[in-house]
C-alpha cells in the first residue's frame, strides 16, 4: 500500500509517493508555480508584498502528482495507483486566501482578476506590519492570554495581520469574500470536493500557531476583541470557523474530479492539512526529547511534549499548541528569521571580484579557520529576531573587523552567529522544563554544508543527526495520508507507528569537539552580552571587554 | 630666490622647489624607494614588521632632487640652482635607525647586512606592541606626567617601544649602535655632512611627540625611569640626546658631497627636520583657530595654540608639544588610525564580482543614498582607535544589516564612521578650551572624494576648505628651508610671514547642509552611545534603541 504526500512550498509543489510498509519514498516529482517571480507575485513599489496566484496551486499539483505516479510505476513494478490509500497535504503558512461562498478564490472572479489583494497572501508578505503591532498592543492590553503561548508578539506574517490589512486597504475584496481559508485547509478541501468555506475542515496547526486559536477560550479570538480591533471585524468570525482539527483526521475523500485529474482512486481519505515545517518534523522523527531543526533560508525548530504534561509558557518562543505537530502532544515551535538567507545575502552582495561558486569557496576558506580565530562576532538579525527576542525591528551586526579581515572569516562568523542563535533557543526551551536529548537536522542546508553542521554541534555541545530523506515535509504529509487511511486499511495507526517505519538517519553524525566547545562557550558568553545589550530593554551593560576578549581568544587559538 | 623641500614618505621621497616670493611650487619630482615591497621591508612570518633600507633614502633623495632641479629649469627661465637658498626636510615618524659612531647606519656594515633589525624601523612597524604596553604601565605608575600630554597611552609606533623591542630581541645590534636617530634628524645631518650622532641636531617634533621629551623635565625621560624599564637602558641616554630644536632652526649647512650630488649650492642652510604631517599642516596654513586635517590612509589632525596660553591636558589627544608644529606655539596633534585604509580594505576584500573601479562605483552608489538612509552605523576602529580612546585593541563594527544591505550602503557608512570619529576629536579639543574656527583638508583623499568631504562637513557642521597644493608636506618643508635661510637672505622671517605667500585654497568649499546636519546629529548621538559602550570601561548602557532608531531615521528620511 502507498500514500501520497503533497508539499506546497514557496516556489513549487512536490509530490512524494511513500511505500507504507517499507517506510520509504519510491518516487517524487516537483513542479514550479508558473506565475510571478519564481511563483511569487511581487510589487516593485512595495517590497513587503508577496502574493500567489491560486490557480498555480491547481496546475502545479496536478502535474506533480501525475509525474510522481508515472515515476513510481517506473521505479517499482508492484506499484499501481490503485494501491494509493491516502493523501496528505502540507503548505507554507500563514498563507490565507479570500474565497466566495462556493470556495472559489476571489481572484478567479473577473471582477478581481489581477487584483493582488484577491490572491493568496504568502507567508512572507509583510504588508501587515502596522496591523501586527496593533494586534499585539491590543492583545497585550486586554487579552494577554492570546499571546502568552505564541511568544508574546503577534507577527505580520500571521493570519489576522493579513486579514486586518486587507480590511483596511481593500474593502471591496474584504467584503466580497464569503470566507478566508488557509492554503493548508484549501487544498484538502478542493481535493475532497468541498463546495463552501463552511464545509472546509480547518487545521489546528494553522489556527493555533497563527490565528490565536485555543480550546481554552473556545477557539478563535472572541467577537469583543475582534470588534475592538476594527469595526469591520464585527462579524468576521462568521466568515471563519469554530473548530480546528489535527492532521491525520479526515478532511474528506478524494473527489471524482481530482481522481480524474491525478489518476488516483476516488474516495480515498484526504488528511487534514498542516504547515510544511510541522509535517517535516514528523517526517524527520520528532518525539518528546527530540528537537527537529529545519535549516534552510530560515530555520524552524520543533519538538513536542505529551499534551498531559503541565507546561509553563516559554517566553520568546513562537508557539505551544496542543495537537499541532502530533495529535496527543503539545507542539512547541521556535525558529530563526534568517539563516541561509544571511549567507546568500553576503555571497550575493559582497563576493569579491572573480570568485566562482563563492559559497563553496568561502566554506573552504572558513573551514581552515579555527573557532575563535576570526576575531569576529556577529548577531544573526538581518531579518529581525524571531526567537528568543521576537523583535522584527532588530538588525544584523558584525564586530571585530581589522584591516586584515577577509570574506572567509566573515562567512564563518555568520554561520557561527546563527549557531549562537540556535543555542539561545535550545537553552530557553530547556530552561522551562522541556528537555532536549537529541537533535535531528533536515532542510536544504544540512546536506550541503557539513561545516555549518559541525559548528552547530560544537556551539550547542550536542550531537546532530541528519534525516535520511531530503523531502521530510512531503514524507510527513504522506505519513498523515496513511494515518487518515487507518491501520485496518493498511495505513498507520498513528505517528508513533509511522515513525518506526519511516524514521531514518544518514550515517554521518556530527558530534561536538570538546576543544572547540570550550572556545565556543567563551564566544557564546560574548554573543549573549551583545545580544542582550541590543536586544533587551532591561540590559544595562558595558561591552568594553568584548573586542579585547575576541583578540585575546584569537591570539590564544592561533598560537595553539 | 628658491627653497627646496624634501618629503620622505612611506614609499617614496618627493622634492619640491618653492618660489619664495610667489609662494608657489615651480617644480616637483618623486622617486620611489627601490627596496622591499613599495619601499617597505616586510617579513612573511611577522605581519607587524615594517622596516626600510637606509640606503634607499640616499639613492631616492639624490634622484628626486636632480629631477626637480631639471624640471624647475624647464618650467621657469629665471630659475637656476644657485638661487636655492635653503633646504627643509620632513619624514615619516617615529622611524628611528641605529647608527655607528660615524653616523653610518649599522645596516651598511657587512656584519649586519640583511639584518632587518639594523635597518630603519618604519613608523608603522608594530613589533613593539608588548613593549609599548610595558612603557605605558610603568609611566602610569611612576611618571604619569610623561603620558599626560601624549594622550595617556604610549604607542607601539613610537620611539622607545621600538628601541626597547630592539634591546630585547637583538642585543647585538642594540649594543653595536653608537646612537639611534630619527629619520627626520638623520637626513638633515647627512645633508649637512655631520659625522657622528652627537653632532646631529634633533627635532623637537619627533622628540616631543614620540619620545616623551619635554623641557619641563629637562628633555628625555630620566635615567631612573629608563633603567627601571630595562637594565640594558641604564646608559641609553648617552646614545641619545639632551636637547631638541624646532624646525626652521639650523641643522647645518649643505655639505660639499651633497652639493655635488644634487647640483645645489654648498653651504646653504639646512633646516631642522620634522614629521611630514606637521610640515604639511604648515604647508596648508595652520594657525590658532585653524585645524588642518591630513586625510589619507589614516588622518592627522593638527592645530596650534600660542605657547603662552595656559592649556589643560586634553585626554585622549595624541600630543601637545611646545614648538612642535610652529615655533612659538604649542602644537596639538590628534588623528584616526585608519580612514582611507578602511575604504581600501572594504573595496579590496569585499568588492562584488565584476565591479570595475569599485571606489568610484561605490562612491557613486553611496552618493545616491541620503544621510540616514542606509539604516547602518559603524565604528571606525579597524586599526584600533588613536583618538579619543587611545586604544589599539579596539576593532571595527558595523550594525544595522538587513537582507537588502548592499556594498554602496556599507561604503557610505564607513565614510560616515570616519566622519563621526573626526567629530569626536574636534569636540574633545574644543571641550578643553582650544577653539576651532576653520578646517583645512589636505592629503590624498580630499581631492579624490568630494562625497567624503561633504559628509564630513555635514557631520561636523563645519565648512571645509581644501589646500590648493597637493604637496603640502613638501611645501611646508620648503617653507622651513626658507625660514632657516632667513629674511635677510631672501627667505621667510617665520611661519606667519610664509603663510601670507604660500597659503592658498581651492575654489570649492564644502559647507554643511542644515537638513543633513540634523540627521547626522541624531546618528552621531547613536554613534557615541555605541562608541562609549565598547570604548570606555565606565559606560554602562542599554543599546536596545539603536537599531530601532536607525530604522526609524531610515523610514523618515526615505519618505521625505
């Protein structure tokens, strides 16, 4: 038996076919979104805007599934599409789109064609920055509970910032919408032939992490709060939903239309969707005590604690949402706003003349430098600080420059800075009683950058395993497709059951070097000093020692 | 009548012939030193080492003077070498060399040939860093007066650091030397045929600024202090000197040998030497109320106050030495350890692929950015901070990076950082009662970088004039040659007399723009915050506002 996982990324959709018994992918296919710049609709006058054309989702999903099915046939004789027993879906988020009463995206209407506000508002759209501040301010004042478990600050990347911005800037679209659905709810809904927003089954992952949904206050924020935010929000809950569900539950059954388009059997279960990182964590083997780090352009750090366990709110952490990653567990999510993006920025903007393949060159140069030998220290805040400071108005810093400092040293320092940021998150989570015994890395970077992995291991003093699959998100989605199908149909009973089959690691494990670790402990102390003085209102400190200590460490390390 | 000025720079010697009556140069010629890398003997195993081959001085001086004389003949019919009535000399410093009892450099001896320790120890040689710290520590403890007027910290670039390092690391050379002479004393001595270190007339400029010489304590540091520094220094004063003299006084008369070599008349007066920057200040028109800024790879800031005026010690300023720049005035010197060097570093190490003439490109990009629009702030400490912190163990810092920050923005920010450093020096000098009414810029940068000049004007809120001559050092040397010749022989009476003839400015004056100034006042406030937290032991501060204020200013400036 097989399950199919669909992973809707920022630029493309990927389909993976999982052999349920063996727990391995037998085929995958990727299809880029046709619109905009790499699938993103941008606006030259507004760099904060990032939208997507909803028709791209349909077109690319159909192609990628057909291609994966074709490949599966080629790679395994026993395979035929009739043996696919479930479909799972993960997407970026929060990526909401306005729909009409028939669940048709407003952008499909002639009236709103080419209106960017009627399209899907991609996770990294920051047009709602002011609205996010407003929501934070109001919630802090009258509903502090709403923010306590999502780090204390509401982000411009989240659902209500985007909805409020829409209400303020395009009343026509806002009023015309019969509903607003997250992409991770929309895809399962259309796959299962839902015909209205009301029938759409909503993901607790999106609801809990991005829309202040919590069973403690019976779901979404109350009408009083919403109305106070904006008069136009008076009855907005009518266009939303009352209840959200964990992945693995049934969103519906594959409809005839999509069975026809994809060649999959009609009627098979479609799982409730979730965000890509969360399903990636499942694909990488998350469980209590295991932190999964998805390391790519940014990072997402995830672990779970048994839902019964009494947890204190962890300040500065993105979200703690029951059932959000694995049903029956509280999902704990944190992350860094920029990791690979920082290296890309540096290489793109500051690569010296004539350097070919600068990532590789710099990594090579950086690998020849010992910890502490750069004399440099950086703050990894070029895109703000998501955790543990939750402050988008922080910016990057590099200090320790001499007239000899070269790009290899800066490159290494930027890697180290993201490593220190990673350590700050782990320390914060553990400080609040959630233990982390093991780290599993996945995402685009771990495979490509062994130097980074070793630095992270040395900085955190932890071993890092690497997930064997490079498509953990799509695999996670397929796992939930198989869970939705159920054990009796040949699927999985639950995530624990699936993990035994699907969870594999690469041979190479990165282990901390005790000598490097000592140096990094000293550097981390300096990082925290600078981090606190620039990052916390309350930290009064003198940093006169910082540059001198860096030179001292550099001298000691260089001379043996 | 004419005077000749000889300017011994880091890489070459320049000869200028000045028409005394007209006050303008009629010819100049430059000759590079033949040895080492651009005239500097380096050591691949020790980046701090920078020496010069003393024979280069003779060879290049002879060539450059002959060439200048030849050019003068071509450019002015009335000229003939017999009308040259005086010679002035300026050099880098502290650049001491060990000599034998006949004033022959030890490196000319077969025994010491190829021994770098027997060569001239160039101003920027930093091998004596530990020794400098030792001298600072001892003087702070038992002779605080020695440091009070030279900024409180003894530098590795200065005379006794170099001598002590020599005594510690090459006893053979140290013991073999009958004397140690500064380059600015050595050149006038050989030109006037001196045959021993004892006959050599010493410059008060070198002595006062670099060798803790002061009439208040009867000259050089006392034997007790020197002996305490090192046992080998017990009788070192015997190899040094008792008295030093200001430029314009007679070092001797041009000897037959050098008259023959150069074609100049034997017997004409040779002025006491001085450091290049100081003679450059005179060439640029320094007087009370006028600050001359020599802006090049580093900067030197100079002004004078009447010697009779009661001056408080100005903490963090390099030197306050009576008669050091203009006889009868107290010379006040400060500076920044790296200015052009920082821009060169950035361009050399971080110029993106394919950028041709990056200085020009970046200046162009930077000129399109408004003050405050970069969102960045930097500390100009890549080569330590000479003033006002006097701390070589400080390093550079840049903050405010986003994922959009480009090299044009960084380039502008680095210029601004040096401008803020310049302002800190001016404010410190004025704070202690020395007023600055006018600024004159000279050196390699002002002509080449109008953007920098405008930024400096906006940051300091002052007008900047540019010295008309691009050889103010050599012109200053020629002025002192003419002063040594005396008014009755057709020379100048004194520096005031000379200034009336020689002091000229370029037409373009950089004046502060009131709007830019306001923005820079805000940025300077932030610079000072960061400057103090990293630069002063005593500053306890929170910098949580810095990145936010920068973003706020950026937003305001960008939106008009």
